[in-house]
C-alpha cells in the first residue's frame, strides 16, 4: 500500500474526515514561504522524535513538504513505523497550490 495521497483526494478528505495536516518542510523552505495549507501546523522534520508523541493516534495524519519528495515521504514512513495512520501529499505544497 502506497503512502501517497493526491491533492484532489486531500481536498475531499478535508471536507469529510477528521485528519491532522502537518507541514514538514525544512525550516529554510518554511521560512522562505511561511504560507501553509489552511489548518496545517509546521513541524521540523529533522526533529520528529521531539514531536511524534504529540500526534493523536486515532486520527489520520497527512504530511507535506515542498514537492512531496524525500522529506514528506520519509516523515510519513517514520510515523507509520510508530503506529500512526500517516500519508504524504503527492507533489507537496507546490501541487496543492496548482
């Protein structure tokens, strides 16, 4: 099972399901463009061990980075290993804005 979710799937999920949206862009990318997808909170992907315990285990978590590449994919995989229902946004924030 792939961990990716398309922007159109995320838009539908945001209408109907309760999920947690987490911006995991690297700090330099976030500082350069602090706009997030509405409802998202930023977390430093390099400090996942510091914040993973704050995530609710009963909710799906969707993470995204700039382009849906290594950062969000690695973060989603790490969350799944911690028994969190996590997905990453394919194409990242760039695809969401398009």
